[in-house]
């Protein structure tokens, strides 16, 4: 019986397998020796006792816990709805019913160093605004520095406006939450990529090499003019090989068969398989009040790559 004829393009595979493919009949044994046995990735837990959200890319669940007091979010996972003061210049606005005798006067430079004068009601208060549930207010404002101290001696009149009961309080310093930061950071979060070796074609029972490209990344989120660094550090790396099997690990680009740290997978059947990799990024936010480590990682999933898997068949060329 003559030697098996190898299809065109198999040369690179033969070099990878090396001594393991001394003859075509060794292919069957190669499956048992090299096929990667993996478990499906565990599903993320629901967000216990905190807030949750979904990223637009990869369908990621984002969990965080409720934060601490204003300006003191705490370290080591005080994320979620924790309120954080932002040290930027701002305008303090105080609203009083739109009546001629009502006004606001400063009593000092602090945020709460002011008093309302008269603060009475009149017909104009509830008869001017066209929208139900809104009332007419006179607006008084003064400039505040990043240290939350007034840079003007007194309030000045800023006109009249209609406001509802759900309008924000503008007499207190501007604040943000960890949720605000994460919402904006997700749009800038890294998306992993990966390589398949040899590229985009493999054969049944031959180990294919996979290597993820995921590095630590820092993005800057601009909120209210303040620059907040958000660090994404890769953690658990999970593979979906497209045939119902999965694997874990970053992998080694250019790895030899069986090399330590390499991520390999041998397909049991031919076909086209969509391969993807997910990376769980640990997130640290450096806020004006100190760093916050999110208690749960953020998963990002790569765009899929299609791998074509063919079959190698022995051909009898000569019979003695």
C-alpha cells in the first residue's frame, strides 16, 4: 500500500504536528492525545443587592454595590450608586417662588451660607407656567470654585423659570456616581482580539492554536470637565470554539503542539465554526475621593472569526 496523498495547503499543518504525524494512520491517536476537554463557562451571577446594567458590546452584565456617603465612596468596591463630589468650578442656583418680594442673600462663602428673604407665595407662582405640575420660580445664582467656596460676594438675579418637583437640586455641589462613570467608560472599554494558527483553515483531529490579544488598558472619562482614569486589567479568558466546546487561557502565539500555556482545540467533524474569545476585565476607577475597584469584572467579547475545518482522507495509490 502506498503513502497517503496530502491535500495542497497541508504543509504548514504537517510542520506543526511534526513527529506526531509520521504517517497518516497516527491521526486517530492524535485526537485522544491532544483534544482539549473543557467545560462551558459559568454564567455570571445576578447583581446581589446593587445595581445592574448591560453593555452594548458583548451583552455584558455590569454589577456594582451601593456606595458610601457623599464624597466618600470608599475603596475596594464601593461602586454602583455611590455619590462622588467632583472638584470643578460650578454655578450655585437657588430657586424661590416667583413673587416680587422673594429673593436670596449670601451670608458667607460656603455652599449653605445663604438665606431666602420673605419666601412667600403669590398668584404668579402657580398661574404662569403652561405645563401642569410646574411652578414659576425666580432664580438666584453665584459662581463657586472647585473648593466649593463662593467666588462672588452675593447672589445675582438670573431671571424666571418654570420647574417641576422632579427637577435637580442645583444649590449643592455637582456629583457623579460610579454608575455614571461606567456607563461612559463602557463605550471606550477594550475589545479583545485573537489569532488562529494556521489562519482560517484546519482539519479534523488536528490541533489548532488559538491566542488572545488582551492587554491592560486605561481610558479617560470626562465628566463635568473632570478627567477620571478607568483601568481595565484582563483576568479570566474564555474561548468558544463554535462546536459546543470551550477553553480557557490567553494562549501562546506561534506555539508548538503541546507547548505549556498554549490553547489548542481539535475538531471532531468538518464544517465552518465561529470562534470567539471573552475576557473578564477587572476595573479600577480613580475618583477624586480615591480609587474604587468594582466588585465584579466586566466581560468583553471579541468579534467572531470563522474557521473552516476540512477532512483528510487516505488515498490508496498502489496495491502490491
